[in-house]
């Protein structure tokens, strides 16, 4: 018969699995919507209109990450992890039944609003239930939800849309969200928090008189730019400059995504071993500088034999900071502010990621891929001195 300690261990890992699944469902909705473009345009919808529609989930997500974070701090993680996925399920199911463009856009926007709920709530559950010596590992595993979700979307949505149409394809994330809401209702328990009055909670604002969290947010925004540069343009570079076929280039990019997910877990284990999130974060920032600079140099010299391994290494390094910074924010913000802190963290990263495609696309058009990689390295340079000094947890 399992002891109380073993039961608690099983429960926290079960809650981690539920959090990963809920976050993956959100990723399928927000990042998988562009895979609906072929189905939307096949029957004559203008590409501009279709592009606007598939952007709606991401718009809804970015605009509501901080309010959902406040809801986590105010009402608890379990409530948010039930309500948010239910909103995503209802909006996605309704979107599958409408043919009106305006209604479809509004419903996809609402689905994105629901999807935003899982970002802070799932992270807060993990930070609250896992002890510090396992928290980095748990957060690293949680950070794999996005590539898992994107992978599910890439495999399922285009194929289902081509065979059964848009309405069936949009049900994929909706049904996942419904299953996540049921699972979280059954399995999620709010982490214990100390009793505080509203006055005491507001006075404990970790942003007041301390720049630590703001510096971590700034580091994350800066380091997401090299990450987004590699993810956004790697396929195009491999096909256009390296002259790989789209199939082979796509396979290489998929491998880098999988390795990147493993890298997030490895970084979490590393931070648990050394008892710090910020020291590994500084090392990752320095490694991002060198890997992106090496990618720029090898691409400029057309040393493809070296550029391809460097691309793989850079793809892994530039994503490993996510779990580290996410865990640091949750720990430093504390149980009454971590929801908002994680909301601010994600908002900044999403906004920066959205800016990469047009800004670096223009730079590539004007000066080529090596210049874009070198610019990303320069951005990473700015992140290194911004990493705060370590502090005891």
C-alpha cells in the first residue's frame, strides 16, 4: 500500500501531466491555426482574410495573458484550468459550425482568450506543488508542451482539413481543450498558500522597489529573438541558401524541435543540481551569443558542413532559457503574484516573437541570412549583463 509521501508524489506528477496536456491543447489552438490556411483558401477565401482569421487565436492569447494571471492569483489555479479550457472548447466547437467570416473571427479570438488561461495556471501549479530540487525538471517538462502541441497541430490539422474540411479540423484543439477541462476538474488541486489579507497581499508586490523580475522579463524578451529567428527562418534558409529539398529541410527542423524540447528538460535538471535558475540562465545567454555568431559566420562563408550542425546546436541553446526564466519568475514572484508575473513574462515573449518575422524578414531581404543571424547574436549580447545576480530561494 502506498505511503502518504508516495501518494503525494504520484499526485504532483499527475498534475504535471494534466498541466502539460492543457498547455499542449492551447498550443494546438494558438499555433496550429495557420495550418488551416489551405482549407480556408481552397474555396475562394482571400489569403489576406484567411491570414487575419488564423491570427485571431494568437491575438486573443496575447491580449489576455496578464488578466488570466490575475485570475490565477485571485481565484486559484484549478478554477482557471477548468474555465479557460471550457471557453476554448465552446468557442472552437461553435467555430466549427459557422460560415460567417465575422462570427468565425470572433469565435477564434474567444478560443485564443481561453487558450491563454493555461500559461500561468499550469506553471503556477507546478511551482506550488514541486519542491525546489525538482521544480526545474518539472518546469522543463512543462515547457515541452508547446513543441508537442505544434507537432500535433502540424500532423493532424492539415491532414484532417484536407480530408474532412475546416469544420472537423478546428474540432481537434476544441476536443483536446474539453478533455483538459474534465481532467483538470478531476485531478488538479490548488497548491497550499499562506493566509493573507488583501492589504498584505498588495503590500507584498515583488515589482515594487526591486528590479529583479523586470530584468528577468527583459532577458527573456531579448533571448526569445534569436529563438524566433531560428525557428521562423531556418526552413527557408535551408531550402534557399543550403539548397536542401523542402522535405529534408522540414525533417531537419523537426529534429531540432525535438532536441530543443529535450534541452529544456536538461536545463531544468541542471538548475536543480546547482540550486539556481539565474546562473544557468546567464550561461545559456552567453552560449546563445556564440552559437548565433557561429551560425552567422558559417552561413556567410557557405561552410554548409559546419553550418548545419551549428544550426542544430543554436536551435537547442536558444530555447533552453524558457524554463529557467519561467521557474525563476514563479519562485521570486511568490504565491500571490506569480500568476501575474508569468502573464507578463509570456506577453513580452509573444510580442517580441511576433515582431521577429517582419523585422528580420526585412533585414534578410536587404542583407541576407548571415546578417540576420549576426543581429540576433547582438541582441543576445545585450541580454547577458541584464541577468540578475543569483539570490537564495
